[in-house]
C-alpha cells in the first residue's frame, strides 16, 4: 500500500491507558515525561517498520519499551493486587494468520508481551497462566526477574489508599488520582499486515486471581487483515462483556461499517453498561481511530514519514 506521496505506507499507534487525566492535575514535568516515553516507544516500533520488519515485531518493540518504563501500568510500574503482589497480563495477535498468544497472572516475566509472542509463535497454545507460563518463558530463554523489580513507590501508595477506602481502583475512576493504565499497540507493516498487542498489571487492589480484558483475545486485543487491529484499555470487565476488540473488528468486516464509526459503536456499548476506557484501531489502508470515553488517554502515532505524534487529553 502506498501513501499519498507514493511512499510505502506503514503505521504504528500506541496507548498508555485511559482515565480521568486532567490538565490541571498533571504537572508540565510529568506531562513531558509521558510524551517523551510515548515518543521513544513509537520510534522503537518505527525503526522496525522502516527496516521492513513485521507489524508483530513493531508491536512487541513498542510495548516492551512501555513495559520497561515505570510510568505505565505494565511491566515495571504495574499496579499491586490486594495482597501486595504484582500480576501481569499480556496478549498479541497477528492479523495475517490470526495466530495469537497470551499470558496472564505472571509475576516474574520481565516483559510479558515477549512471553505472549513466544506463546503465539513457538507453542501450540494461545493462553498460558501463572506458574506454567513462567516455566514456559524460562524454557524460551526470556528474562525472569525477582518480583521486586516491578515495584514502584507510587503504585504501593496507590494500593494503600485503595485499601484504606476498600475499593478496587479502576484506573478509570473519576476519583482516582492515578489513572495510568494498560499499554497497547497496533501496527501496519509495509507488507500490508496488521498486528495488535496489549499489556497490563490490571487493576489496583484486584483480588482472587482476577484477570481483565487485556490478555483475552477478542476483548482487549484483536487483529485480522480482513478488517482491523485493535487494542483496548479500560474497565476490563465491560470490555470482556462486550467482546470489545472483536466486536469492533466484526462491525468492519461483517457490516462494512467505517473504522471510526465501528470504534464509536463499541464505545457506546461499553458506556451503556457502565464501562470506561478507550480503543485504538488501524486498518490495512492506514485508516485509524484513537477514541475514549474518559477525559484522557495516553496515546501516540507514527507512520512512514517518521514524525511521532502524541496525545494525552481530549484536545491533545
Ligand atoms: N483493561 C485493564 C484491565 O481491566 C486495565 C486498564 O486498561 O487500565 O485489566
């Protein structure tokens, strides 16, 4: 596919979670820090796409970068569960083959998105959880870390606050002062192939082995060259109940609804059942959407022109 200047088209979109992100609550320094990391994650993916790498590899590169940043609720900097532990979830899907991989409730895999990628490409399975997923990651020579690697003070404080209020802190909660969520990416490569991936620590103060939408194919992540690639962030239960990522792709493929409208319709369904969050979506022609029903969503976009764009608030 060529762009309007007859150059080979490729594109990458990322998100770093949606929530009540208000301009007057975010200091200029913190805003700058978020934009900087988003830009670097975009460039990590761009480098791969510009070298004719695959959309799958670009998604892994961008998400790995965000997982390594303490600013986002994925990998290092993930939120704590009720017991004071960090349990990570991630998934990835290849739009060309509709192969998919996911891990859930892992505690020692430094980059859960890499484990999801190995599950997709090296195993006959789609989803591995807990200890078994960690054994598999070790067999695949992925880096395992002591759980303390993931800990950050602000997430710990956030847990203490949530326990004091005894509530499960939906990252999208209007009252929450820490809303940075899940990270995700969707990419289109120079071969016209789509991919999507998502990685998260889930919800602060989550209990009983709770898993959200992020590692569930069709809920938090979906990619199909016949329609679109989607990654979601938000109140996971509602995204599971609406099969949000698949639902959006299905509108495009089966009802020929334009991508932006498909994303809007899914968000309406999520809103109708009390859900909050956002979706990023991309098709093989490079059409895309980044929408949310919260006040903000950390997000960014880069294409074959190499100029990184980032947004946080509704008006950028
Ligand atoms: N969707 C994630 C979950 O429910 C959380 C988030 O996006 O912030 O686990």
